[in-house]
C-alpha cells in the first residue's frame, strides 16, 4: 500500500545486505519507497550537500571508509578537505556510506534497524 502523504526515498546499493534489509523493512511496514540505486544514478555535489546537511554530518562522517578508493585518494588524511572528499564522492559514488533513508521524519544513514524505525510512521511486524 503506497502512502503519498509519507514519501520515503532510499539511496540503495542492492549488493549491500544492510541496504537490502532496510528496503525490506520499509516494505514490510507497507510502504512503497522510491529506491535510488546511487551507483547507477550517481550523485551531484548539491544532492550530497543537501543529504549531509539534513543528516547533520559532513562528507568525512558519511564516507564509506573501507572502499578501495579511500586509500588510493588519501581521503583519511586529516589534511584532506571536505570539498575534496565531496568531489571524490561525486566521482566515485561507492564512497558514500549507505543506505540513506529520507522520510518526512528526517534523513539518516540507516546502518541499523532502529535508525530506520525512527523514520517511519508505522512499523513493520516483528517476529
């Protein structure tokens, strides 16, 4: 059952188990989320800036630190600027940690079930 009054967007990587579980949890709560496969769609600087601002984090906090590009681009170096990290994320979408969930209740990096539950008006069945 779709609920246009409570839109949900999930920035999703289908190869990621956590991301797949988040989409399944949202669907189990009877929502039809808009799923954006960001590895295919890519990111814009403005889009990431808006998501990070809504989450209250900077690019460094939203970076997937175990991606191979992190070491190759020296992104963990304290001297690397947020602007450089953001530019790397636009060029290499895999650098953004996932899934990111956007609902009327907020925007979060949903790396745990509790983070997703906080964003939903109705909850999936437990058990």
